[in-house]
C-alpha cells in the first residue's frame, strides 16, 4: 500500500495556480525528491501534505486515510524545516521530546527514546545544550531527531542542506541518507538543489509551473530527460537550436542551426522534420588538438573545429569553453586525471561527440 | 581614543539636559521629602531639621488604601490588556496582507491620539451615574455609585490606553518570532493552542513583560482617569500627590509619596525583568 497518495491536487492563491492537477504516490521506505525551480509549487505541495495548506481540489491520503479534513497536528507527518525551527528556549533533549508527549508516548518512555534518537544522529551527551550553543550541522541533526522521534508516517525535508556550507553539506548528505535508511523512513525531500535531489532520492520528481514534468530514478532524469525543461534544469548542457534538418539515414539526422553549425543526432522520435532543439552534455564532448589526425566524421559522429576561449580548473573537473564558428560557445568538461594535455586559450581544437549522445527535442511552437 | 572622545562629546548635550531637567529636580523633591511641614505654610520649614516623619506617616492604613487602589487597578488593567492584546497582536503580525497590517496599526495609533479628556468624558457620559446606560444598570440592579462599579469604570478607562499600547508592543515581539516555530510545534502534534502556550508565549515573554510594564506605568501614573471617573470616591496616588502639592501645599508629604512611587516602580521593573528571564528558560 502506498504511504502517500495525492490525487489531482490543485491549489490556487488568488489568480496564481501554485499546484495544478498533481498526482503522486509514494511507497513505504522510499525517498522521493521533489525538485524544481522556486515558484514551481514544490513547497506548496509539501505544505499540503503537512496540512498547513488545504488543496482547492483533489484528495490527500496518508497510509490509506483521507487526511483532507485533518489539522497538521492530527496527521503524523515529520517536518524538517530549512532553518530547522528548533525551539530556542528548550534544550536539545526538550526539543527532541516535544512531539512525543503529544503523540501519546508514555512519560516514562520519553527519556530513553530521546537518548536513542540522539545517539542515532550522533549527538549523545548534548542533551542539556541549547540550540544557540550548537553548530549549524548539529542543529540540523537535532531537528532531524525531533522529526523522527514521533515515528512519523512520512518525513518531509524542506531544503535540508541548503543552510550549510558546501563541505558540511556533503558530509551531512551521506549521513542523512544513512539515518533515513536505517529507520526506514518514507521521505519526501523538497529542494531546488539538483545535487541534493539526485543524491538523496531513490526517485526524483521534477516539477515545473505547478505540474510534475517527469518522475524517474536520478539516472533516468539525467540521461533521458522528458523535455527541454528537465534537460536544461538538471545538469549542465550545451544547446543548439536548429531550424531545419537535412539528410537522415538509419535513425540519424543532420540538423542545421541558423549559425551554420551542422549537428548529427538521432532522428526526432516524433518524426517531425522541421527542426529541433539539441542538447549535448559537456562531459560527452571530447577535445582534441586540431593538428591531430582527423577523427571519423560519419553520420554518427560530430566533429567541429573551434578555438579555446577559457580553461577553468575546478579541482576534479576542468571546464573548457570553446568557441565554434558563428560565435557559438560550447562547454566541455574533462576529468582532471593527470594526463591532461595542456589546453590554453587561443588554441585551435576539434570538439568531438557521438550523435547518440545528443538529446533531441521537438521545437516548441507554443 | 580620539573617536571615543568625540563620541563622549556628542553625548554631552543630552547628558546636560538630563541632569538639569530630570536628575536635579528629582533631587530637589528628594530633599524636600526629608523636611518638616507646618500647616498653613507653603512648602517646608526653611532651615528646619531633617526628618523621616513624612515617610513614617505613609505607614498609616489610609495611605495603604491609596496605594492598594492604585496598584490593584493598574495590575488588573495591565493583565487584562495582555490577555486582549496578545491574540490581536498575533493576528496583525501574522496577516498575509500587508495593507491589512498597515491599516490595523494606523487605526491603533490613531486611537491613541484621541484626547484622554474626550475618552474619559465619553465613558462618564455612557457609564456614569447620569450616563445613558444608567437606567439599564438600575434595571439589572447594578448600583452605579458603588465602589465596585466605579472601579470597573476606571478599569475601562485604563484599558483604553493599555490595550492599544500593548498591541503595538506585542506586534513587534511576535514579528520577531520565526513563524516556522509554531508550525514545527503543530507538525509535532501540538494543537494550535498548545503550540502558542509552549512556543509563542514563552518566546514573546520579553515583549509581554514590556507591555505589562508600560501598561503598569500608564496605570499607576493615571491622573485624569481616576479624577473624573472616580468621582472623588476612588483616588489614585497621583491625585493624592496633586492635592498635597496644590491644595494643602504640603510639599514634603507630596515629595515623600512621589519618591516612594518611584522606588516602587523601579522595584517592579527589577522583579518583572528577573521573572521574564526565568520564564524564558523555563
């Protein structure tokens, strides 16, 4: 049975439709990421599940029970707020114990449960501290312990890592995942940060303008985005907007852009021949010196001459910007594995990528 | 060093005004309170011996009654105004609509600009012994001349000031609170009421104490309200001080009462802020 079922949920604020006809199911023990830009309706969805906003239409079921009429405190939903919302006038132990007494825990059982929760989040011994005596990461763990202490049916995490600095974020992400897995919590992570969404979620739901655009595993989302929005929103990408297509053979077509660039890619699945938006992920682009022997340039490969514009070494990755004829810019990402041939700005190179690595989207005429 | 010195220099004018117009006059009052008074004179006996008699006199029961009347009514009005102001302030501070907040705050500020004399006479014309509601009161068997009734009318007069003032102070306190805190409490199973009792109120305790103290100050120092609404039957200490200075010209006694009031006020502030600190961490 699904722990959560949203059916055709719509929520409007005045003339603005925050969530439109949204349906979502979630199986027990799964972690689902709700990813989208700000204003896409993901926070409204979270507030509807938690009971802080009532849907105008549609139904919300938690563990098979329709909770449409239930107040937030009548649903057993654990919430982890972006700013943690720890009670500043209570100690760590009081914070963690807060929900238990309202959720019917026996008073005698509370101290041991608090201890258990704090050791789960590796904060044993911190019981008597006040939130302002803790670091950001510690506060987040207290908030997590507080949310999990009542054994909620669903745990909702609102941008759980965004308030932390980059290094801590990685550590806590791994830890958060472990904790959620160890208690088997059914979880929804709401975030605009794709790294957070892709790394925490067993599955990712991409939202845009109040609707779900795609649901899939992180790999599916990245490798086969459902539409241009997903392709552009998740990961980095190079775009070519072709207005017409040329020859096609054996499932591959050559597309021409207005700048005179020719790209070979898979034929449009709809069979439409007028043109397409093409997307190439930067890590699929190989750069070779233009003096190197000519690479195969057949219907399934692309080879373009260009000039290196900028090289940025970002630790494990090196980002190279190449300018193609017609001022088209291309970003290529190479792994910094030590055998980098020194690319320098001004150098003439060839950019190579396979036609099957190009994502093809029909031009949106709307 | 230089910056520090110029900062001190900037403080000087204010400090001079403060000393000249506040500290010095209070010292004069303090000095006056230790002098003897002979009936028929204006002020103390010049060159007379210092005495504590003016203070000793205040231990007579009749004075206790003045103090009790003043403080009981002021405490009641402060407590009642917190009870009324807290929910109103919460709604104003948390409304989604900015215009509604502005309108509400302007209305409350506007209310406070209304002349106190006008309000007091409005109350008297409505609830006084000759007021429009007097016939109704006699039907339901309420004696408009009883002390109890007069106390209630004075309380209503005090609330006219203390409620708007408390609302304005509490709006600030509640706006400083993270609204996620009540949501967090509710997501953990606390009902809206329980969330407010365990989170909103303890965390606005500073604001509540400030509002209480300001209402207390307004109440204790009220002059026109008890003068008119009390109809001579109920007098506040301010009225007593006034009559000591202006009617019988017994400056030393008036001065002693004033000094006692000041000390009581300071004690109250001390106790309340201690209390607030303990409540915040409870």
